[in-house]
C-alpha cells in the first residue's frame, strides 16, 4: 500500500477522533454551564409556589372571617380560623398567629380570640384604647387559642398586640370601629417555609353590619 495513503488515512482518523472529542467537550461544557441556570429556575419556581400558596392561604383566612361574621354568634364561629390553622399546619411548614374581634353594636361588648400556631409557646398582652378593661395578658401553647371579653363605647378602638416568642418581642397594631353597628376585625400574620425559602404576609380584615 502507498505510504502516503497510509499517512493520509491515519491523519483522517486523528481528525475524526479530535472532532469527536471537541463535540463531546462542547456537550459537557454546555451541561455544566446550564446547571446554574437550572438551579435558578428551580429556585424561582419554588419561590413562586410559596408566594401563590401564601396568597391563597391569606384569602382563605379572610373568607373564614367573613363566614364567621355572618353566623348568629360570630365569636363562637371563630372556630373556623382554628380549624383552617390546624389544616394549614398539616399541609405546610407554616407559622400563624391571628386575632379575631367581634364587637356587638347593641351591648358595646366585644370579644377577642387569639390563636397561636407559631410552632412555639408564646406569652403577651393585648391592649385596647377606651375599653374596660384596658388590656389582658395571655399565655398560649402552640396550636391553642383563647377568648377574652371587653367593653367599649368609643368610636375608634386602637389595638396593640404585644407578645414574646423565643425571647423576641413583637408588637402589632391595628384598630376597629365601635358604634351602634356590629363589627368584625381580624389580624393575620402568616409565614411559610420550604426548601430554605421563606415568605410572610400580614393582613387585616374588617366588616360591619
């Protein structure tokens, strides 16, 4: 066989082998470069999922408050909030605290329900302007609630919720309108956590009739 032909054949095989290595190298490099993009995409999807879940849960709490306010005994119906909190705990890694207030426009009495689903015990006070008494202390184990009774005749009642959780002090403020009409006010602090991501929402609900 011609020596030149043999050399040319060998060179052709080397070029083919080299081309194969180059193609394989590009494929591997593309895969490595796409890993951060895939990780970012997954992080975005996880965060979006938590955000959507949080919005849906917040809407469910507002809906439950609305349903409770339409019952004959609105305060007793605050059990809706307790039930939905228990369900959310079973479905999500969630931390929730809620306050539900029902003001009776005929008597001037109002009841306050505080629910603790913060995955820890907490203690604190809830204070009201222009009310008798002006405030109460409370201590709640996780997944429990308490009901307290007050009276007020002022038009606007300011609420200050002050509690300690794992040596951290938290203060929340909102208000409700006390008049000759019935009134429901609610406060929700909801947080979700999953795969290292954390989202939180604070909201209020009000209805008068």
